[in-house]
C-alpha cells in the first residue's frame, strides 16, 4: 500500500465493517437472548408468587400470563389444565417428568411436531407439594429474531454500499491536497521555486500547504540572494584582482628599476589587497549573520570608552577628509554584543566620514533613558532621497543610482555589504534602528538591548 488514498480507503472500510460486526453481535446475539431471558423471568416470577400463595384462580392467571397452565398434585395427578393447551399429551408428559426430577423453577423447551414453533415449560412447586406449570409460546420471539435478521441484512448492505462510497469520497478529499503538496514539493526540488498552492483549510493539511508555500518563498529569496551574491561578488572581486594583476605585471616588466614608481605601484597593490580582504570578510560576516550561525555574546559594558578608543582610529582619516568628529557621551553602560557593537560603529562612522562635506562636523552621541541607550551618528553631506531611505539597508544598494551614475554611495567599506551587515546585527539583537536625512544632515541611530534581555540570556 504505497498510496495514501488506498490506506485511507481501507481504514474507513475497516471501521465500517467493524461497526457492522458489532451491530450483528449485539442485535442478533445479545438482544435476542435478552428478550428471551426477560420473558422467562417475568413468567417465572408470576408463577412462583402464585404457587407460594396457593392461588386457585388458574383461568385468570393463564390470561394474565398469556400462557397455558398445568397443575399436578403431589402424586402427579392432573388437577388443572388449560383448555387451549397445545400438544396436551406431550406437555403433560414433560411436566410429569420435570416433577419426578424435583427440579423447581427450571425451564424446558419443547418443539412442535411440525418443527416450526417452540414452547417453554416452566414449573414451580406449590405449598401442598404439587406443581404449577406454565407453557408459553416462543413463536413471537423467534419471529422477531427472524425479522431482525432480515433487517440487519438490509442494513448491512446499505452500510456497506454507503461506507464504500463515503470512504472513496473522504479518501479522495483527504488524499488530494496531500498529492498536491507532494507534487509541489517535487517541483521545488526540481528547481521550480515559483510554485504555490491555495490554502483551503486551517487544519494540519492547510498548515502543511502554508508551510510549503513559505518554503518556496524562502527558497526563492535564497536563490535570488545566491544569484545576486555570485554576480556582485564576481564584480567586486574582479576589480581589485585586475588592478593587482595589472600593477604587479607593470612592476615586474616596466617600473622595477624606478624606485619611486615601483613603491607607488606596490602601495596600490597593497591597498587593493586590503580592499579584497574587506570584501571577503564582509561576505563571510553577512552570510554567517543571515544563516544565524553567529552566536551573540551579550554583555554589559561602558559605552564611552569603547567609542573613544574607536574614534582614535579615525583621526588620520578624518583629517585627510577635512572633517572633525565631536562626541557627546555621558557615563553610561549598554547591553550588547561588544564585538558587534564595535563593528556597527565602524560601519556607521566610516560611512559618515566618506559622505561628509569638507569642513563639517560629524556628531556622535549616546543618551540613556530607562536603562536603554540610543546611539546617534550624524554627518553633513549630500541628502539621501526619501525613496531610498528604506532601501539603503539592502545589500549592494546605492542610493541615487541611475544607470552607471551614482549621486550618493552608501557603501561604507566599498563592499556594498556594510549597512546590510549592520541591519543584520540589529535584527539579531532585536533592537530599534533607523535613518533620517534632510538637506542639512543625515542621521543613523540605534538603541541597545534592555538589561532584562541579558538576564534572560544568562538564565
């Protein structure tokens, strides 16, 4: 049984046959015996009461029981018999034989000569030592049993037919979405990532369908990321590799004797090698953050010394760009992954320096409220268009890009992944962040974690 339709169908049919079997056992077996035992109990109780009380109005008793009566003396002589008694000689002989054995309250079954009717003979000892026997027909019970069996056969046929139809319908209805999900999964496995299924229910099958649709969406995003990553990485790596190769060949074949040119070109090779290293590092960082394999190490640390130490690394670069940096940082502590905090500030500060106008001030501030700090990095430069603010966090995006022209670059380290890495770090920490820009300044900001998060992590 490889198909779920077959398994469901056989399962439904098995339940139907089990129900029919139980119905036969109860109705044709237990219920028939129950009717017979109840009739015998009722007649036996009435006869026993009459025998003990010495009742002599046998005609009334026979009418009450709807049965024929035989009364025998202690010596076995016939005292009374009903006029309508069936098979009188046989019944009298059976009653005398029961009396001779001394069986009190026992029941004997007698079948008519034709074999079509059965009778029950029940006797009770009277107060004077004689016996009172009641003879009643079981034809009604046997007929009821035969009618019941005929009805059961009809019911059985109807149940079998309806159960087969219902099992086929339900099996098909339940198996159809499963087959659809299976076919869609195979299409996904074959590379067709655009396949989607309608969600027609909220049960487990509907949830499975929805999960498969989500899987297709995520696989599509992953495939798009892979294609973009390959295209952009190949582009990013091609440029520094071409420069390194060109200058290396130039130094080797042309400028090696000229010390000044050789030094200049070797410095260019070193710079491009450093840029290539940054490209590879950013690609690895971004991939690890997106894959969720990079574990966060949340800790509490003073923010001001970290920022001050970081700014010392940018003094020469800021001077070369003819900008100054001002820090406003009252004493306070933050909750964050310290290494990632430094990485975020590296990207934001470098981005601010790269895009600041000469002779302007880059402002870095940290303010704390309710044990949560907000870090801001502001610079004065070309404004970022409003429609680009939400996109600058995307990998390889360039704000203001039109064709091959670029009005404002938001690639802080020249790899196109700087702000995408920053966004991934913020998302992993679950902290608010944002950017605003107008004609006067551009401001990046983010908040640190609440200390309660660190406490839960420690637990």
